[in-house]
C-alpha cells in the first residue's frame, strides 16, 4: 500500500506523519486480530507490542520485536519458577530480578531485551495464577507480526526516487569537491562542499534503509540492487576525499598547486561523476567506465612520478598519502561499477520474459 505524495504532504502539515499512520494501523489491527481469535482480559498486549516495536525500517522493527519476545519468554520463565516456591514479596522480587537480569547479561542479550526481562518477570509473579506468560508471549508475537506487516506495506512515498536522486546529487557534489581541493578555491567553500556531499549520501542511505524488505523492495529489487552498491561505495569514497583534503593542507603549495595535481584531481573526480551518471541517473551514458578509470590511473602514475622526483623528503610522506587515497578512490569506483552492473543482466532477462508474455497474450487473443 504505497501512498501518493500529495495526500502525505497534506497530512504532515496537520501532524499526521507516516510513523503515526503505521503505529495506528498496527495497534488497531493487532487488537482486532486478538479479539477475533480469542478475546480475553490481556488482549491489550498485542497493540502495546505493535506500538512499542514499530520503527522507521522493517529491520529495526524486527530487531526490537525479537528483543521484546526474548525478554518476555526469559522473564516469564524466571517469574514462574520463583513464583512456584515463594509468595509475592521483597525477597521473591529480588530473586527474580537477580536471576533474570543476571542470565540475560551473562548471555550478552541486547539491552532492550534485558529491561524487558525485568518487567515481565515481576508482572509474571504478580499474575501468576492467570496464565499471564502464555497470553503475553502469544499476543506480543501477534502484535510484532502485524507491526512488521504494516511496516512492509505502508512505505514512504517515492522513497526510491528520492534515495536515487540524493545519491546522484551527492556523487556530483563529491566529484566537484574533489576537483576543487587544489589551491585556488575558498577554504570554507571546499569544506562546505565536502560536508554537503556527505550529508546527501547519508540521507540517501536512510531512504534506502527504509525501503529494505518492503513491498517496494520486492517490486524494484533490481533497481535498488544497482543503487545500493553504488551509494555504499560513494560513502567510502567520501571518507577518502576528506582524508585527501586534510593531506592537501599539509603539502607545500608548490606541490598542492602544481598543474599535474590539478589534472589528477580532475581526472579522478571525473570517474566519481561518471559512476553517478551511469548508475544513479535515468539518462543514457555511453562512456566506458573501464577506459575512464584507466586514463585516470595512468595520469596518477605519471604525475606522481614527476612530483616524486622533485619532492623534498619532508613532504614525501604527505604526497604519497594523497596519491594513495586517490588510487583507492579508483578501486572503489571499479568495484561499485562491477557490483552495479551485475544487476543489469538479471533486469534484462526479466524485461525479456515480460515482453515475451505480452507477445504470447497478444497472439492468443488474436487466435
């Protein structure tokens, strides 16, 4: 159930966010499901679980749901065992908390599950005669399942397009920031460009995570399969660009501002821009990535050899660090291009199969 953009913007103006819609639907459906299956006095545990575990991504909701279930089962068992021998009182509560939290901590269980152990063990002791643990575990499981289903179905509108657009913009800005690291551009502008590109790539990653394991992910898995590796490697490249910016400040102006250095930065930045244009843009790009990377690497070797011959010993380390990071950027570009292209043949086969079905259906209708 993918919502259109205009209604969502209208709702958000009045404070109705996508998270609120997910929580409301998950809690309501959980209550209805439990009531329809076997209405009982503890049926509020299902909507409670749905509210507490609903997160911005399916993965985060699943992790929180698993932690909650582990805590309920472990805490409930400890509470039942202690309750079989001791009445409710300070001593029994002390024992169940020591035993339950101790076991959870020793097993290195997630902190969220540890806190749930304490809460459930105390409540299990309180409701010992009312099958509390059984109802709590069952209805929590129902609430978690419904919350996950809602997370998978109610997806942010056009998040795939937004993630792709942010990654493309980030790649172009990252290329521009790398080519502008040579002396001549204002220092504040250079830092702002690097920072802005990192922010765009981070926002793109957040949009990608929201789409993982959703219905959109299943429908557009090939497109996302090309987006995710490219964007992931761009984030690694961003780290290298930041390191290069730091090293360039340490280089003497004679080497940092050399014409060969400008050409190397521009050639390497061109590879980053080509990666974005080829895998993050809808426009057709006929340029060869292999040839572009080969030329950039050749230029790096040529310029490094020239500068190395005239470089002072004190500046050699910083010069080597700059070219080492530049070479790693090309390695990341090649790896990203390979992984993104690996999804293309699968998409081609799917498109061919879909076209064949259309043709067969057309011929069948004619005869």
